[in-house]
């Protein structure tokens, strides 16, 4: 019987390792990015995944897995930016960045575990391409909210969409890397 909690932790470890290595290579240059720019970065990743799923051929030697990891990491950076605001000073202490990264990944996991309880692990019967489409839909919703200066009448704010993007990408990675 699959253990969603444990599988999610494996994906956190994978994504965090890449986040930390990239932070060592590039520092926290992402601090300068506004959240709409991060939404666009996530869009690029999701659109490439959809393109590869549709065309079944890739010309750049980088598969779908790194793109899902990129979606997770950019969405987590967006949540950090929502808390801290953008900064011209890109020197965020690495330990603080890592702690904020884990704070939002844990919040994503908590949300997923609550929803997973109610939906009874329905995601396990879904196709990876459906996760891609759902992420794209969440991106377009986020862009619309951003274009409306963050104002919504009845809908959740952009942070809820970032959490959903993270969780859909985690589900895809679990199916691709752990369930195989």
C-alpha cells in the first residue's frame, strides 16, 4: 500500500536538494523577481511539459522530471516572495531562504494531506497529462488575478494557486519516480 506521506517527503528531499545546489551556484538572485515573473517562469515549465507530452519528441536533452521540479521550486520561491516582497538586495541569508522554502513546502504538504483525506487519494488514478493541464489552468487563473491587481470577488488568492501547482507537480513526480 502506497504511503503518500512518505512519498511526499521523498519529493521534498529531491526538490530541496536541487534548490540548495542552485542557491550555492546562483545565490538568491531570484529575490529580484516579482511574482508575475515567477508565474511566467512556471508557465514556461508547464508549457514545455505539455509540448513534450503532445509531440512525444524532445530536441533538448532535459526531460519532464526537471520541469516538474522547476514548477515546484518556482512556486515555492513565489510564496517566499509574497511573504518578503521583492528586493533589490539579492543577498538573502541561505539558511533563512532554506527555512522559508521548507515552511511553504510543509504548508503545501499539510494542505495536500487534508485534501487527500477528503478525496481519498483520487489523484493516484489520474494521468500525468491531467496534472500538467491542471497546473496550466492554475497558472492562467493566477495570471488573471495578478492582472486584476490581486483582487478577487469569490475566488482564492494567488497563494492558493501556487500551493495547488506544487501539489499537482508533487503528484506527477510521485507517479513518475516512485510508483513507476
